[in-house]
């Protein structure tokens, strides 16, 4: 629907008019800084930042029911700027004018409920929110839409000119950054840094296909991150990692969409998120908190953070039950099929620590849990899910494995429903599936394929056929008829099919 097709009171409410006043807030010393420039750490104490709307209280003046109705009506609106993550404009980026919004089809991914066999196997009722259905096939597009829309805002205001966007990546960040930068030419170019040999061929092909400059660096992601941090400190570049707080804002849309898709009734939900650099879980916590504070939702869902035992610094931190004795210690990562989460020193850890406290306080009880899973469980659950109609990546498998562990630990009640973040499309990580099917995992993964999940193509060539077709050399006449008949018979016999007669 066009704006003018709505009844008069809606016409006014549907276009965002909240005059937000955003600042960077340091999570270390509490100082605030203006947003006319891109800032990634506090100039005073070097701690990470979050964006804060100093006028957030004004959002609470509007009753929750009215917010809910606004978002539901906006769903009908055909205005491109409000079709993606900016449906929640007042909560995501009130300072971004609609003309600056870049929309490439991100957001509003579906939650697909598990079918009965998969539900029974897991022992919990759940659905995957399939983030692989975003334009670059991962949730990172949400954060890029926000960060690039803000860069366009700065360009339009003359605070920036000629932007070189850079990021370090375990694969998906660079795919997303390169895609948005490619769309926004001229004026914006991009360069991405990847750990050599630590991203899948599919992920490597994405920034190359988008025309980004791609640099491969020795080491793992954490090493790459150090290099882009040095670049962003000493040179005029825009850092697109989740250290950039605009990324976090955009990714909050994930929480807002879940709220809306469950009719704002989220008290019995468990939202499970795989953790790497911890930007995603930061955004999910922050998003639900903001909706809760504004009265859009009445209760906070349970949050479940999941990590592989090969990259588990966040789980280790929370394993210490006494908050006063918790110490964050980075870990040295080992190879993981949840490769996009293979991070030993998550940049957003200070944000997580802060937000988990606030979350539990607002809920009045413990609502955030962390769980560790094995590489074997990740692969087995990914294959179980996809064998039941899903398109989950290995991290989606990780989320499901974590849910099963949480259920076994007694953290999930029988009346609860889980929404699992399948953070990327299965195709990006098909190489791991291949290693599994062919039983070729290097020993350090510790993965032994289960027969029930080993799927391989079967080559059919009846031994009694002298000739078979080949590219450029088709069969004809009786030879072709015989090829078709004998091949069909062979397949039918393997499938145990009896002839229907006639
Ligand atoms: C980036 C990424 C993650 C990890 O998200 P963080 O925000 O780094 O915690 C998980 N899965 C996929 C597919 C990713 O691309
Ligand atoms: Zn500070």
C-alpha cells in the first residue's frame, strides 16, 4: 500500500518522526561522544562503544499497543526504505534520513518450525530463523545495511567524502560489506582482509564477485582483526567489523522481527544464538531490552548463547558461577566447522558482560544461558536439521546442538518454544558436509561420520550395457531405448519398486 492509501491517523504515524539524539557511549568510562565521525573505541580509555539514543524515553510516551500497530501497518507499506530493518526505524537509527537508507532485501527472514520427526529427535519444539535468506546469505547484511546507511548519512552531510570500507572477516562479514559497497559506488569502495585458508571457497568467491579488493593474511581471524584495527587507527578508512556500533544497531532487527512474528508475545521463547565475535548476541540482547523498555513487549525471552568447544571463551567466562570472580581470558582456537565463529578473543565481550547483567536484572531472574557443544554434535545436528527440510549452516547446527544440551541440562521447560539462529545459508559451508560424507575430516576436528547421515551420490551404470551416452555423443534408436530401460530397471530394483503392470 502507498502511504496515501492509509487512513489519516496512520499516514502520520507510519513515516518515522521521532527526533532521536544519538551518541556513542563508552562501556568502560561512560563518556559520550558525538556521532559526526566514525568512532570504534573510546578515545579516552580504548574500550568499545555502543550507540545510545538520548531521547529514548520519548519512545515510551507512546503506548506499546500503538508501537505494535505501527510495525504491523508498516508491513503493508511499499516504501523501500521501510521494507527492511528500518521498519523499526525509531529503534534502529532515528538519525538516518529515509533518503540515506540502503535496502538490498535484507531482514524479515522466516522462522520455519521443525517438523514432527525433527522435533521428536531434539526433544524440544523449535524453529529456525533462516538468516541464510538474506542477500549475501548471512545475518551480517542486517548490520551492513545499518552501517552503510549511516555512512551515506555522513556523506550527505559532508562529514565524510570518498569512503574506503575495510573489514577483517571469517568470511561472511566481507561478503556482506563487499556487496553493499559494490552497490554504493561511486563514493564507496571496499577492501577485505581474510585469514588465509580459513574461509570456505564459497565465502571467498563472494567479495571477489562483488569486486572488492581481497587480501589474505597469515594466521586466524584474531590476527586479521589486529591488522584492520591498526589500519582504522592510522588511516582514513571506515571499519565495518562489529566493533563498529552501527553494525550492532542493524542486527537488533533480528530481535524485533522475532517479537513481531510471535505477535509480541515472547515470554515463552528461547532464542538461541551461536557466538563468535559476540556482535550478534550483543544485538539480540540489546534489541529485546529496548523493546522491553519501550513497552513493545511485556516479557523478555530466554537467551541461549552457544559455542563450540574449539572456540569457547564466552562459555568459559560464564562457567564461573560467582560474578565477582569471573575473569575474561582469550582462548587459542582450534579448527571448527562453525568456522565463522572460530574466534578466541571476541571484540564485543565487554558489551556482552554489560548487557547480560542488565538483561537478567530487567527480567528479575536469570534469563541468559551459555552452553558448549562438540564439533561432532554440530555436524550431526546440522545434517539432522537439513535432512528434515532446513537450510541451516554449521552454526545453525551449533545452535540446535546447544538447544539439545540446554534441554538435557534442565534449562528448557516443556511449554517453551525455541527460535534458533541459522546464521548463514548451508551452501556457504558445504565443504564441511563433503568432508563428513567422505569421512575425510582431519583428526583435530574429532568428527566421525554417523552412517545414518552419510549421504553420497550413487553412480548407476548397468554392467550389461555396452554403450552409454556421453556429452557430445548421444545415443540413438535401439541403443538409447536399451540404455533408458536398463537404467530405469536398475534404479527401480535398488529402490525396491515393483512394476505397476499395464
Ligand atoms: C559472523 C557469524 C557468526 C558469529 O557472529 P558474531 O556476531 O561474530 O558472534 C556466526 N555464524 C555465521 C554464519 C557468521 O557469519
Ligand atoms: Zn572510555
